[in-house]
C-alpha cells in the first residue's frame, strides 16, 4: 500500500517550479491570514469617530471587523452631520433679516 500522500510527492517531483513556489505562497497566505485575524479594527473605528468629530460630524460605530481580505466592515453606524460653515437655516435667515430691518 502506498503512503497517504504519495500523489503529492509524485506531483511535486514532476513539477519543480510548483515545488519551488509552494513554500513562499503558503507563507504569503499565512501572513495575510495573520493580518486579518489580528488587525485592531476597534481601534480603527474609534479613530474614525474622532476624525469625524473633528470635522464637525457626530459618528458612532457599534462594531467593526473584517469585511474580507482587504476591507473593513462597520455595523450600527450612525451619522449626524452638522450644518456647514456659512450655511443659513430658515429661522436664522428670518432673524437676520428682521434684525437688519430694525436698525
């Protein structure tokens, strides 16, 4: 009876290029998996919230995690944008108009 993985040895003996590239390819796959599993997604979510707050928006991210190999998935995201600088709301415009007329 042949060893359980005799076909792998036979395949690699016939294809030396595959045998030469197999170990680096497995190393890259292991490295990518390591990055996805150990990336600090929650720290990134808090940093995004802080940067949004500096820009004048209220942002809350419930949880963050891996969305795939090269993406981030955020859940329970709530955004509230502040009025832009120089934007005049309806009530403010009316108040400004009345104050100018009263002078």
